[in-house]
């Protein structure tokens, strides 16, 4: 792939253009908003000149509802040999391409799952897609060369291709993106008229749950209506869990101890389902498997012995990832397991062995997750 | 205040003990779990010796349902001159104190709003309460000297006292903590049996919304049943918003353009309510008002000019907090506003004035939020 045209210089389109330019691809930019296109050009995303022959790939970075009509127009002018859109829902573009009698053979739907909180070309970044999933939704008419061109695009943007049916994609993003956004908004809405003294008690928990509720209401209104049925299905299932939770809470407040115990069990089961669901989600960007090691130390049974140990480790500058303590240590001495980066374990063992009121008993390497 | 006893050496109790010890208060520790108490002692949180005369303040760091009975017991042995509990709900302890015929004059309820994701003494930190709200719920029987003793405790822990009625407290935490936790769990539960390819598409948004769903199911089952009625009230109101959202989504998917437009308006109104509620929440710890300044720069109308400007600023090592661009710049030149820390503005102006293909037009200071 040598030449592309990016149509639509918002945050996603400009990010694609920046990523491709960085890889030496010749990128042409097009946008009905001339100021946006000029901003993208000024950022080094590509050229505003019209290509003089068909480009290898045209990237349609336009709203979902416009994909079909824009595709029909640019295919009519023989802009490119292959066409891909990057809209956040896939069934609507898929159906519109047929309704607009565009050529489905040279087109493939796609969706890079890269969040940008801000919109417009200034929010673009060449590395926006690095390590993120990028869904491709070829139809039965999509040519294999077109699929391969799209796979090349994904690779050039350092993203991870995931091939999926358009309808399946829309249900998936309803579950992991659109419904969570609406639920976050509905919870945040409860705070709008709450007393100031109540809102003052907010901690990191509710701040995290409502963070995405700050998103652009018009943009999200568009997204939600484009994927309305799938989002409604997820919310229906969610509402039934919510109903069970409310029933359990009403029963718990009822006063009867047996009822209360049963209600608490029901609530705990709902919470455990949440634990299990939560465990399936990829950690935040930056989480990676790191080689860790355990250094086990016995400490003396005197008050402040742990504090002394931690102070000593702090002086060495080694970061403690986790601490475990043996609960049998009531008798005489305590066994403390310090979890550290593997590279630091040997140094830590030596340091601890050289002084203090403790003894290093063993050091084992293992592999675990560390979230940065 | 010179002497205290902390009853219960979990994460909260041990954190209180560490904070007080750091301030030179003599702290006695007590826990039915001897291993936990010894761990707290080893961390330097205090002494396991029983005090030989009444202490100035006893801190009851026990589960909500045990506050009344523990208070009655320790008042019977004249452990302290004043008593405060730190349980996360306040109406149940308030009622139990009366039911157990404990002395309400020497007791005050309280709740430090400090989250600890881990439990047990090893999760304790002397600075856990720094800058956090700490609610005090004096009853009509609480002595003024007892209120003042509790205010002293809050100040020694560097927290921010908030005086509130017990029932009002419980409704407030239902809104900003308990209901959000349950909603996060119910959403995470939707992911438990979802296809792996769907879960792979999860991004930072759903990860944030479901983060607290990883919390201990038994602990949260306890908290929710202790505050069941207030949480159910919040969830009922939330469920009615959810119902409206589902109706709007079903209408949007209906196919009739007028219906769809009205549905999108309804959804956007719900999303805007979410925007407004979200804006009321305190930013994450570390957010603070910073003096910022705008440096306005006109750049030439040549491709890559913005990229060149940013590269040059990068060399200077100045951090750009935000960028705004004038959309009228279609003609000849572009106006770019760079938002930086006020301290850096003068240096940036000088640096940009000394070369490059741009011109600094003005630099204004203003005050804004920066999240660290």
C-alpha cells in the first residue's frame, strides 16, 4: 500500500492519517469542513491535494449514517481500489451500502476500538490504535484483496485485527461500550439535584463509575440511536438484575432475620457474578505480565518490627508490589512474604541479609500481573 | 488527647492507630483476631497492652452490626471517657446503641470516607484519611466534649469533618457509594457469560465503570443489607431513568424518522443530565486548581506547521495542558492557543519568539483545573 485518501479529518480519521504518514504512506485528506482538514494538514497528517489517480485505499471516517452515501459518491468518481469505513457501528453502514447500490465487493466495514475523549483533528494521535482491537466486518461480497488491504491498514496502525460479523460486532459494542455509557450517565444523572453535603462524600468509586458520563451528549445520542436495538437488549437484561437487587434490598430491610439472611445471600450472589464478570475484562492499558519474585523474611516479635523492615526496604529504593503475612505468626516470630520485581529480588535478599532484626528465609521467582 | 484504644485492627482501625501514633498519641490495640492485632503492632500502630486507666477516646473499628454490643461491653468496663465508631453506616449503630442500653452521652457515630480496596491491617496507611471527608453523626444525647474529642481525632488524621444526621448520612452514602457499587456489579455480571470476542473489545470506559465490582462480595453484602432501604430508594429512582432510556431506544429502532428524532432528543436529554451530575463530583485525588496561562501563536499556512510547533515546544520541555485552534484560520494563517502552567508561559513566549515560522500574539494568565 502506497497511497490513501482519508475522508473525514476528525479525531479518528486524522489519527489514521498520522499513523499512515509516519509509515511513509502518501496520505490525501478530504473533509467538507475545510478548517478541520487544514488543521489536520498543519499537524502533518497529509496533503489536501486531490490524488491524480485512484489510491490504494480510501478510509471513510464519517458518521455511521453517512457511510453508504459517501461510499456511493466516491466509488462513482473512482477514488480508490478499495474502501473501508471506521464508524463505531457496523450493521447500519452494511445495510446502507446495499440501499445506496454502492459496490459491496470493494468495500469492507471496520471499527478501531480506540477511545478519544476529545473530538476533532487536534485530539488525533499517531499512536491512538497501538495494541487496541480493530474489528473488520467483511460481508459475503467483500473481495479477499479488500480484506487484505484492510488487514494491512490495521497492521500499519499497530492495532490487533478481529474479524467479526457486523451484527455480532454491534451486539458486542452494545455490551462493552454503549450500554455501560448509558448506565454511567443514568447514575450520574442521580447526582444532578442531590444535596451538596451528599455529593461531598463522593470518593474514587463513584468518580470512576461516572467518568464516561462526561462524554459529548450529541455524539453519544448518535451512537446510541445507531445501535438502539442491541443496546436496549443489554439494558433489558441489566434491568432484570436490577429488579432482583431491589427485591433483595427491600426484603433485607424488612426486619425478619431469616428473610434478611436470605436477602443477603441473594445480594452476595449478584456481587459474586459481578466479581466474575469484572475478572474477564482486560486490565487497563499499561497492565502487563511482569516477572515477579517473592522474598520471604522472618521478623522478630517486637512492636514496630514490620515498620522497621519497610523503612529499611524504602532506603534501598526497591518497590514492594505486594505483601503477604503468615497468620500463624502469633508464636514468637512472623513470616512476611515480600513480592517485588524479579530483577530486584537478589539485591533485596542481599540487603536484608546484611543487617537488621530479620532473616531472609527464601526467594522464589514467579510470573504475575503488575498494573502500572 | 493523650491516650486511645483502637478496637478492631482491620484496614480502617489500623490506619487510625498509625495516624495517631505518628502524632505522638499513645495507642492501645485490641482485636479478637490476635494475629491481626499482632500484625498491627508489628507495623508500629500501637501496643497490645491493656491500658491501666480509662483512655481519652476509644475508637470502635468493628462491623456496623457489632457497634452497639461492643459499646455496651467496653462502657461497662470503663475503658474510655469518650467513644466513637467508624462504621460505614450510621442509622443501625445509632439504633443499636439505644437497644443495647449503652450510654448515648459518651458516644458519637462517625464514618471516615476513605476507600481501601484491600482489607486487614497490612492494607492500613497512616495517611489514609488525609484530605478525605469524615462524617460525624452526633445524636441529641451526645455530649459536647465527646463531639470535640471526635473533632480532635478527625484533625489528627488530617481529614475534613462533616457533621450530619445519621439518616441523612445513610442516604448520602447510598447515593454516592452503595448504589454505584451495586450498579457496577450488575453491569459487570452481564459480562460473565459474554462471548470472549465481545469481551476482547472492552476499553477503558467499561473497565472504569466496573472497577469497583471487583470488591469483596461478603463485605459489600454486609454493607448493602445494613443500608438496604436507602439503597433501594436510590435504585428505584435509577430504574425509572433506565426504563425511560429503554423506551427511547426501542422507539429509535422503530424505523419512523420522526419517532427516531424524538427518541434521540430524549436520549440526549438523559445524557446531558448525566453530564451535569458528573460535573458535580469532585475530581480524582490529585486534581487541584492550578494557575494556567494561554499563549496565542499564529502559524504559517504550510503543511506540517503545527507538527513543527509542537516538536519545538517539546524540545523546550514545556508541558501543553490543552490546545485550542481558531476555526477561522482557513484564510492565510492559523491562530493556535496553547494552555500551559502559568510559570512556564513567559519562558514559552520567549522561546517561541526567538525563532520558527510562527509569531506569539499574546499571553494571558487564568485559573483552571488541572488533573494530575
